[in-house]
C-alpha cells in the first residue's frame, strides 16, 4: 500500500488517480490528521509526500515522517514533498528567482527510476515559488531531474537509487 501524505493541494488527487489507474492500493491522510504512530500502524510499503501551498516547515507531519521512515520505507516527494525530503537531509529550500505558476519548462533527467523510458527533455507544467538550492544539496542526494537553468526538479537518495534499480516492484 502507498500512503500519501496530503499537504492540502488539489494536485494530490491527480496523483492518487494516476496511481490508482496503475492498480496501486492507496491510502490518503492529511498532514495534520495523523501521527508517526498512526503511519507506522498502517505499515505502508511506500510513502508519498504530496505537493502543497506552503514551505516544508508548514507541511504538518511530512518532515517528521521523512525523518522517521527514511532508510526503512521508500519515500517519494512531489514538489513540496521533494523540497521536504531535501530539507530533512540538509538542503536549503529558498525562493526561486522566477516564480513558476502554470508555466511550462523543459525538464532534463538521468533516465533512471521514474524517468526510465521518458523523452529527454520533456515539457512539464510547474507550479511553485520555492526550489532546493543546488549548492546545498547534501552528498546523500543525487539530482535526477533539472531545468535548463539548473533548478533541481527531482532528487533521490543514492541508496534509494541503488535499491530502486534492483527492485522488481517500484511504483515510483
């Protein structure tokens, strides 16, 4: 089961729909309506941190969940979720030079894990004002997608990349 921590973003349910169409079992919990104990009792196979309208510091249980389950449960973050993962590992989340709300950018990627088989680059709609500052990305994280300007669009722990490349089932 994939547990989605919903950070009060309408796009969360687009992700839920897509994963459901892939046959994945999902459980969605709001970021302020659960606890670490509650998450542990659900025993998810995967943890997904949704987008949201705030910074990682205001994302409810998201940061604490990443700290608690990192290294034990695969965690995937989208937008705010990605920023939250980077922040937990020591990266700085800062205001982007240009806000990207409803704008399209070409996204380049490493061709691994979720990007395997995708066109490179591909156009992606962006809806965010914050980015992970590239110079502060800790050594344990590896950039897996970026814009032409070098803004990080996705990162993964090097350990997860190794595990994911050897996994027979990885919905992310």
